[in-house]
C-alpha cells in the first residue's frame, strides 16, 4: 500500500457513502420490469397476453408477481387477437407483450385487426439496446416506425424512467375518441437496468364522454317519428360503448324496427318482435329514414348502396370523420354512443306528443313481416336435411339443440367464410358482446385467440367457437395454450375439407392429388383435427352424423378442459366462388 493511503474498511466505506450521496441513487432502485408491471396494475390491467423471450421475460414475470395473469401463447398473432378481443369485451385496452423484431411483426395482424374494428389495444414490444441501434443488433427493427401506420400512438420512452408515463399515454390514446391500438417500445437496456419505483397515484384511464348537440338530437327524433319506414341499425360500436340498457329502452319506447350488425347482435335481443334480421335485404332497401348507430357504411353494409335513393340517414358515431362517409348524412350525431343513445331516449321521454311507430297499419312493416316469414320458412327447410355427410344448416341445428339447456350462457365465436356467414343467421343472441367473429377486416385465424380471451373474461360461462377447418388451421396449436391455462372452451371445427368448399369426393381428391391438379381451395379430406386436442391434454370428438354431433356437444358441456369436435360435413363442389356481401362493380354513392 502506498504511504499516506488509508485502508478502505467497511466502516469507512459506509461513512463515504453517507458523505458523497451523488454516488448513490436517491431512490430505492427497482427493475424496469417491476415498474412496467406496477404501472399496468395501476392502469387496471388484470390479464396480459403474449409470447415471451429475450428481453421481455422479466416483464411477464413481474406482471405475474404483481397479481396479474399472464397467458403465454404459441404465436404472436393469436396473442394479439386475444388482446384485441379483450379490449372489446372489457372496454379497457387489452395488453399484448411480445419480443423484438419478428415478435412485433408477427403481432401486427392483431394490431391491424384492432384498428379496423376500433378496439382498444396496447402492444408492448421488446427491442434491441439503444446503444446498438444501427449496428445490426439482435432482432433489430425500427419498430415504432413499423407500427405507426396501424396505431393511434406509437412511442419509445426517452429513458427507463419515462416508461410509466409513456404507458399511461398509450392507454389514454387507446380508449379515447375512436378506440384503437397503440404501441410502446421497450428497449432491452431499459428493461435490464434500474429505475425508480412507480410513485404516481393515478389509476385506470377513463374515457372522456362527449355527446351530440341537443338540437340535432331533437331533429333526429322528429325525423324518425315522421318516417313511414324507419330503421335502426345497431353496430358493434353500441356494444363497445355498453349502451345496451338505453338501446333497449329506445326500441321499446319507439317500436322502431332494428337490424343488428353481426357483432351488434344481442344489444337488443334477436328475439325482440322489432328485430328484422330475417328480412335484412328488404329492410335496407325499403327504409326511408335510417338511424345508423355505431356502424360504418363499409362493405358490411354494402357502402350504403342498398338503401333507396331518397333515404334520410341519421348517422351517430364517436368519430366525427366517419360521419357522411360513403353516403351523405341528413343529420349527424357526433359523440360517444352511450351518451348519444341516452340523449335520444331522454328526448323521447321529454316529448309528450311522441307517438311510437304504428306497425299495425304500416305497409312497410307488413312487407318486412312477410319477408321474415318467408325467409324463416326457407331456413327451417334447410335444417331438416338428414343426409350424411351433413350440411352446414343441419350441423348448426344439432349444435344449437344440444346447447339449448345452457344457451343463455353461451358466448359464440365464429370464423370461416361459409361457416361464419351461415352461423350468423342461425344462432340468435339475447345479450351483448356474446358474439365474436372475423369483424370489419374479415380476419381469418382469430378464432382460438378470441375463444381464449372470451373464456378468461366469461369464466363461468360456456365459450363455443364454431370455426371452419381452414380458419382453425391458422391457430390450431393454441389448443395447448387453452389446456395449459386451465380453460375449457368448446371448439367445433366445421370440416368440409376446403377453403369455401372441398373436392366433391374422396376418390376425386385422391385422383387430383396424384396428378397435382388439386384446386387451390382443397384441404385434406377427413383430417383428424380432434386428435390435436387429445395430444395436448384436451378431449377430442369425431362427429360424422347429426346424432354423433349432438352427443359430442352434450358430452363436451360436462367437461372441464378444452374440447374439440371435428364435425365432418359435405365438401361441396367446385362451383364458381361468389361473395354475397359485395355488389358487383361497387362504387360508393355520395
């Protein structure tokens, strides 16, 4: 030791530490993973969906330690679909946690799906270290820029200490105005460093509720009251806004006929006497005043082209930019749907001279009733076909009959082209947010993610996912996710051996396969999808006849694990593919 130097004893080190505070943090250091988890918990998050790896494992573990549930998926697409569905079901942003680079890219379909459906979602993506950016770092990608086109807000915190406030900003953007997805970038060096514990006292972000001008509401009520053929279209925006109670009162007070969109079903019961779903085309074509609530005039409503030329459209939406899109609106009601519907009800309550729609002497209502009766008779005839392999309608009849004892508790997930379209008309709903389907973006592959999210949310009810065989193939391994998470959805694969339809017979399939001339829509006939469930610890069923299908559904209702029913139906034939949603050479009418 050099002369004059004093040995650094433990006591002296403690004294120096007290005298030189700049060498010590002025707070108790914590991992940023813990700070992220604490922030998410204070924002009201109870479940996080995702796929972990370096550098986000610590974040997921910290979330679990904070009492949140982390559900680890096999693919980021399904995780992001689940998180987007969670946003719709809860009204609060769903959270999806993924790794850097490919993980973020694989999660983009769920982000885009949330953007198209207007569902609140926050994607958290790990990223390469800030000091290595531009060097070709591990899984390096300009993730904020990649996500910006599909999100309302995309940001990388300036430092680890800014992570909590950046998360809060993302939640605020996701839920306010038109809900949608947001992205927060989490660099590896931020996650692996130290940061002050979260001290902010703020809690969950609240939606700022605004309503339309009172005079516009009064004009809308007067216009609808004067209509000879009024129609209310209930979109999923009403379900997302949780406006079902006032929506039911609006219909009951006015007697106005209503038409729900596919995920607007159940806001007012499909069995309500004023529901005209079975006369959809006639209602769209004959209405003279349409109240459009939380639904867009996009392809799902034929861009508004099936309305009569002199129709008066009263359009209500939380997003002012949507008002008048594709068809000029006679009146616009900009505001949150929960406020808008409540204002409409209040305006009617305060109008003593208001007269409900008189369906008894209405030519319009007589026409809708006639169309309803005729279409229901056609549907009933399709449901009695006993031929094997089964038709879609026969299979759905057996499923619905088997579910009848618990039908009021069923949450329905539906995806696939024909599978989803036909199921929409066959399964009636009496409660909101009990049907999830491919939605505005017509996204295939959402079924398993949606089913898992729905079963977590509706813990005591039965989630039944009715999916096409092609659609199931996008996310089949998420059956293991459900089993591992101790979830018990019932998955029914409608197996017609193809996309839209399969090859007419097994012998024809084999001949075409040998000559390499299989059509692009063909899938393997009689694939044993139910064995996937058995392989991962669930229970599988093969159903080829109506009786076998009925028994399989009934048995599945008594199980406490994932059940997968492989339902073999007719493959169809190679007829010309058509899509009835879209008119030919469609051009919006301004």
